[in-house]
C-alpha cells in the first residue's frame, strides 16, 4: 500500500493511505508538519521504514522493546485498515 505519513509537531507519526483527503487536514493542523511517502504491506514495515535508524541501534529483546515504543508513537488512521497487522 502506498502511504502518506505526517510527521507531527509532537514528533509522532500519523499514517494515511496515499490520496486520503484527511492527510492534508492532518498536515495543516501541524505548525511544522512534514510528510513522507512510504510503501509497505504491513504495519511493521511502516514502523521499520519510519524508525529503522533508531531500532537498528539495538539488538534482540531491547530492539523489540524499542520497536513497541515506536509503535506507540505511530498512529495508523482508519484509511490504512487494508494494511496487514502487525
Ligand atoms: Zn486518512
């Protein structure tokens, strides 16, 4: 799925399907918002695309813990419900 990811002022991510009209509204709601295009088939692929630099600094159980933290900072909006979980 092709996605548009909004980076929010709180340094969290809001993930929309590409072309979703709500993505533009989400971006407008941010003072310093930014967008990133991601192509992924699963939510975990999105997490790795967005946070791979951070997660890559850890191994094993620690990496899993960090990934869960990153997941908590990433909102998958309803329009992405076609993405496989995890
Ligand atoms: Zn959306």
